[in-house]
C-alpha cells in the first residue's frame, strides 16, 4: 500500500465511504455458515498438563472418538487461569507433528543409526545397565575406611513437574541405589 | 451487541502465545522461515498467520534502548473499507456481522479477480488482508467468530498470560480502555488509544504509533 492511497482514504474519512450492502447485515446466512463449525463441539474435556516448563500450566484436551481435536488453557486452574505461552499454546501441533517420537529409539554404541525398540526391551535395558553399573562401581568404604555405600558413576536428573510427594519417592528410590549425584533443571 | 478488544501493549511481553494460539485454533500449518536477526517471525502476516507480534527496537536520543511490541490483527472496523471495496466486485465476499461487529472474509472471496482481491487488500488502512495463493481466498483474523458465536472468548485473548488483551461488549471494553489509559499515562505521558471511534480492536500505545509499526494507526 502506498502513502498516496492512505492519505486519500484519510482525506475522505473512513466513515464517508458509506454503508454498502455487506455492512447492513444482509448476509446473515453467510455469517451463520461461518459460525456453524465449532471444532470442539461435542468433544469430551480431559484435563492435562503442559509438559514444557516448571509452571505446569493446566490444559483442557478436547477429545472426540478417542482422538485429540484441540487443546487450550484451563481457566479453572489457579496457576494459569486459562492462559498459555507460545509453547503451551502450540501443544496440539506437538501432538500432530510428524517429527514427534512415539516409540523408543535406540542407537547402539558406535552406531550411526537409530533403531525402533519396544518399551519392554527399553526398560529392561535401562534396569540392566543401572544394575551392572551399580554392581561394578559401588564403593562401600572410602580411603579413610568410613562406610559410604555410594555409586559415583550414576546421575539422577529430576524434573520440576514432579510434586513434593513424587520427589520424596524418587529421592528414596535413587538413594537406595547408592546414587548421590542428583540435580534438576527448573525448565524441564 | 457489538464486541470490542482492548490491546494494552504496555503489558505485552511479546511471548507470542496469542500468535501461536491463533494458528492452532485455525489449524494453520507452520511456515518455513529464516533467521533475520529479529524475533518477529514470520516477518509478516500471511495466510498461515492471521496474527503476528511485531517487534520494534530503537535507541532514543538519551541512549536508552526501547523495545515495543505490537500484536497485530484485523481491527474489525466499525465501517470496514474492505467490505465496501469487495462489495463492488463480489457481494458477500467480505461481510460484517451485525451482531458482533466481526468482519469476515467468506468463501466467496475466492471469486474475486486477482486485481479485485488486491484492491480489497490495499484498501485496508491497517494493511491486514492477505491472499492465499492456493485457495485464492482472502485471509485475515475472523475474531474467532465460531468461538464468539458460541459464547467463548477469542483464543488469542484467552491465551494471553499478561492480560494485554480484553474482549467483551464494546461499552465495557471502552470503559476498561479509559482506566488502563489513565494508569499507563502515569508511566508513559504520551500513552494513547488508537483510532478508538473507528475500530473494534483498540490498541493502547505507550508512545507515538511510528515507534510500533507503520500501519499501527490510521487517524
Ligand atoms: S499473548 Fe499477550 S503478552 Fe504474549 S505476545 Fe500476545 S499479547 Fe503479548
Ligand atoms: S482492519 Fe482492514 S481488513 Fe480489518 S475490517 Fe478494517 S479494513 Fe477490513
Ligand atoms: S481473534 Fe481469533 S482470529 Fe483474530 S487474531 Fe485473535 S485468535 Fe486470531
């Protein structure tokens, strides 16, 4: 748009252009047709939580016939009162995104390929490796001969999505393995 | 009852929640974009972005860096020029819903000739309409007409975490706008409401409109 056109319109004054047919509301049918397709109509509301940061905004997931159709902020949740940031507002795209991982992927040491694995295999692998590492590296006594019962080669990364109670349980489980290195990143 | 929005830019943190929520609600796909040295991304409104947050950064004479944010969308003008221009070519291509004041580009907008569609886009004082090269339809913010008709808030307003946007009956929104203006003036003596009499989407700016965006205001 050039300045000349704008100045011209300005000179005329927007209201001086006058009312045309479309502005008098003769188009009720058109407007109704436009409004008739609310995409969450009849969908079930399921409560969920945004996975991105420690604020843990609650969302409403709209589900129809077992399929997610839309997401938006939950106005009844006191933390976000229906609001969401750009990440939370884009949750539905995260779900429909073709790049989203839906199965565990495994890359073997020195391999350059990812291989799809099922959850049983994956969880067994994790358990196996934790157990092997613990058996190999458990330190019962330090140089001074004091009992320490610790594994220095395992590390626990926590999540700010966990509640106090969940943190207590995770903490106890991890301590019972002898792990002492724990941290948490407030954004994940 | 006609509806109105207040966009109090003094509260906007440019989180772009509104921009994304608008895309999601309208099932609009991502754009391939490039790093241009600005957070304003994509660079402009387009058929996949009916709303974008514009960023304007400058250094004042006093050496202070000012960063202004402008969540841009259709103003749903009280007397929309786009509707007038479209009516001359294809009646019903652009309509104004009497009840809510929403200005809508209908399916008929695809029947506008390329020249007429361009004329509609260029007539808009706020540089809003864009033409979808695939469907040939005019694309722009539709006030979330489906939601508003069902008694819900536009998704951008609902999503905003800072209370930048207020939506409701025009009279009520005007009253909130005056209150917010008085409050903003304490910090920003040049604060003002943009084209309030002529639009349904009223922006509160902290300083002159040139410091936001070329088409931030018209009058
Ligand atoms: S959601 Fe609100 S704060 Fe975030 S960019 Fe939009 S208007 Fe600004
Ligand atoms: S802002 Fe532009 S597109 Fe929107 S109603 Fe006004 S003239 Fe039409
Ligand atoms: S009112 Fe709806 S269509 Fe318009 S900018 Fe907001 S979310 Fe997008």
